[in-house]
């Protein structure tokens, strides 16, 4: 009789444990379900810059921010959406961009922010000290607009327009662009900010005319697609973090 009672008792414990285990499994499934329900499905992208960001002399969908957005759409599942805002105008210096951002009064809730600026400081012969003070300010603004998370920010190097029909291989232009890019790269490296060097692509412009837009100065759709090839892995990782 004691043996039977012992067996029954063990059986009851096993059944009880089985029920408890099933209950825990159900809770885990519910938690996973709730987590999946709360996953972000809309990502907001902000692109800050000048003619290289607005896509001077290329079609609306050809500029690199649009190509980046389209590439992200293809990489993510269909239920994800991407919104893009561009603050950029041909001819803008760092000073112009700072003022434009202040005027726009935009939100600080962007998931990804790109910054490409400085060529017009060089072209308009602005003092390099202006870039030295205003570039860090713009980077900090980009970080602030990206939810105050520097991981949401990507700085893009300045293209070298010396390697276009307009620049005609002018070495002094390349030297100036190097100075601007070196400063930006060192700043980003020191502060742990993603820096993407697209300049070598643009230095093929005289050898490969297809990389230059019809105006003989700005990058073409093809060139921008190559920019995006470099940017895309970083963008994906940032949005998935």
C-alpha cells in the first residue's frame, strides 16, 4: 500500500511539474509575441548636406539618400517602412546648413542621420577655421537629431571634384579636399562616430566618365549607387541595433 501511495505521489509531482513547465513555456511564448508586437516597423532617415546630398543634376530617385532608402526597403521585410527627410541645397557651406537646421526646427527622433558637408567651404575659399569649428557643431546636431545616440549618425567624406571635367585634374583641389576630409575623419575616429570614405570612388571620375553627372561636376546616379554600397552595411547594422 505504501508503495502504491509512493508511486501515486511521484506521479502527481511529475504531472505538477509538467503543468508548471507548460505554463512557463506558454508565458515565454506570450512574452515573445508581445515583444514582436512592440518592434519598431517605421524608420526615419535624415540626410544633411549640400549639392551632393540633394543630388544636383541627377533624377529625384538617383540621389544617394533616396538610393539608400530604396536599398533598405529591399533589405528589410515588407512590413517595415522608411521615411526620408533631406535638408540640403546646392552651394551650402557649414554655416548655411547650421542656419537651415535651426530654421527647420525638426524633431530629434530620427533613427539614422547622414552628414556630408564642406565642399563649398573649400570652393568659396572660406577660412578652414570655420570648418574646424562648425563641422563638430554639425556632427553634434546630427547626433542630437538621431535620438542623441551617436550610433545613429554616419558622416560621409567629401567627393573630390578635381576628377571631373570641371575640376580638370587640379591637384590643389584634391589637396584641399584631403585637408577637409582628414579633419573630419580624425574627429569622427576620436569621438567614435561612423565615417564612410567615398572619396576614392569620385577620384575615378576622369577615367570612368559614367561616374560624373551630365553637368560635368557632380556625381552621377552610378557614383551615388557606389556610395550606397559602402553605406548600406553600416545603415543596416545601425537600424537593427
